[in-house]
C-alpha cells in the first residue's frame, strides 16, 4: 500500500504534466480531429492572408489595363491568363478576396452583435420588453431575404458598407431567435437559480452565467452564416448591385467572364471555384466546431 502510494507520488509530477498537456485546448483538439476541419481551416487562413496581404501575393496590379496581352492564355507571367482588357486574372482574384471576406465577416459580426442584444433581452426580460422585440424580429424574418436586401441597397446605394448593412439585417433574426431559445433553457438551470438566490443582479447573471453558456450554438451558426453572406455578396456583385467596377470582386469576375464562357471559360470558372471552396470551407468548419463544442453530437 505504502509502496503503491510512494510510486504514485514519485510519478505524479510527470503524470500531472502529461494530463495538463492532454487537457490543454480540448476544444481546439476536438476541432482539429474532425476529418475535414484542418483542410477547411487552411483554406480560410489562405483567403484571410490574401485579403490582408494581397499586394505581397499578387504578381500584377489588378487595375492596370494592357493592350498587348488581352485574353492571353496562362503563362509564367500570367498563371491564370488575362481578361479581355489585359488585366491579370490571378491578381484580380487575390485582391477580390478582401471585399468578399470583409462583407462575410463584417455582416455576420454586426448580425451577431445586434442579435445577441435582442436575443438576451427577448429571453430574459419580462413580456413588456420581450414581446415587442419578438414581433419586430418576426416582421424582419417574414420578408424574403433577397427582396429585403434589394430594398436596402436601393435605399443605401452600392458599395461595401451598404452590402454589410443589408446582409447583416437579414441575419439578425436568425441569431436573435437562436440565442433567445438558448437563454430560455439556460435561465432555468439550477446554477442560475442558485446565483439569483444569492442576490446577484440581473445583468451579472446574464453576462457571467447565461450568455457564456448560451453562446456556443450562436458561434456555430455564425460560422455557417459567413458562408451564406459570401454567397449573397457574390450574387449581388454578379447582378451588378454590389461593389462597382473596376474594383475586383469574385462575383463581379464571374459576371464579367460569363459572356465569354465558351471561348475563355477560366474567366468565370476560377473565381466561381474560389467562391465554392471558401463557402464549403466555412460550412465544414461550422460542422467541426459544433462537434468540438458539444462532443455528444459527433456522429449524428
């Protein structure tokens, strides 16, 4: 007995270091253990790197016109060729990652911030406050998303900021309703009841106990919504309602190259595949994040 305890005592520092190492960042380890989580994360990081440091990666200026190399085929100087105006396709795709990610991340960030406030008030406040908020959310949710976006752009005009505002407005009800459902469940838990019984104020209970335990599903939903926001941005740019030319955008590049789809398909296929790959990566990352935050859902 004593020898066993002594052996345990002698081995405990080493074991403690091993346990600490194994328990470090458990959510991150579960996220990376998913089959397609790491490739998805790499694609997202590459897109973020292109958006932040585009001039370092782009071989040419995406706005410079060239009459010497219009519609050229891929070469060492132009790896993806040039468009009808002689602009380098690869450079325009690299620079186009910036507005795409700014709209996707910015719109979802604004939607999460506003939806979190609305969801907390609707889930934890009395009916005098929660009922008008829920009806306002239902009104926004009742409008078709495309019609609401087009109406907001018609009022606000074209550009990066109007795109962020329009896409964020349609996502606020999604976040608000999801967080409200979580708050209604969490606020009835025993530990929340105990904290209230100890005399904690309502803001303290909400910010320190209800919100942290309710935010996991919101984070997963936000990751998936980034993909939808990128698709919405690309669709609006394709329709000519987004960022005006000559600034490069992936949706605008697809639209500009579509008229030459038979003679020069790379002009549309390459930016289109970039959109598909980035949106798919965000969706797969959202699935992996869901499994990491709640391992009981893994495999269902």
